[in-house]
């Protein structure tokens, strides 16, 4: 689909990189977008099952977000921005964890509350 390809290109250009100086930060928004890009056909309902590369990318995000609370909040905010742009089908976003057999700790939604990942909690 031509519009999905154009959206993917825009996402990689528009989503800002993280400006964190934390030496443990291993992801930025461009990396989050790149890891979730293979999932977009599933998340938007174009295919019924996520591809292996989608699940691999989701696993990498889970691992990267688990390193510290700052990374978890950054990944959450990037996913929130991505979901706002892509508008995933809610049922597919919810079922990604089951389909990929992982515990994906983030709701893939433009309405996710990323403040709960504050280091002050």
C-alpha cells in the first residue's frame, strides 16, 4: 500500500531521537520506530498475523525498555507518538503480546499514560 510506505518514511524522519545522556540508553525514537515498523501491517489490520521480524523488534524493545525507568518512559513516549500517527486497530495492538509470545509492557495507543514510568514512582 502506497500510503503505508509513505507513512513509514515520514515516521523515520519526524520522530525525534532521544537526547538522553544516560550511558545505559540503548534506544531512541528512531530505533523504536525501526523496531516496530515490521509490525505496522499487523497493527493496522493489513495482515492477520505479525511477521517474525515484528516479534523480533518487539522483543528488542522489551529488553531495551527494561534497562531502566528512563528508557521505559522514552520507549513509551515514542510508541505513543507512533500510535498517534499510524492509528493501530485496538484489538491488534492488544493482541501483539500474545501473537509474539512476549510480555509487551506498553499499550500501543495514542492514549497511553507514559507518566507512570517516571523515576519518581
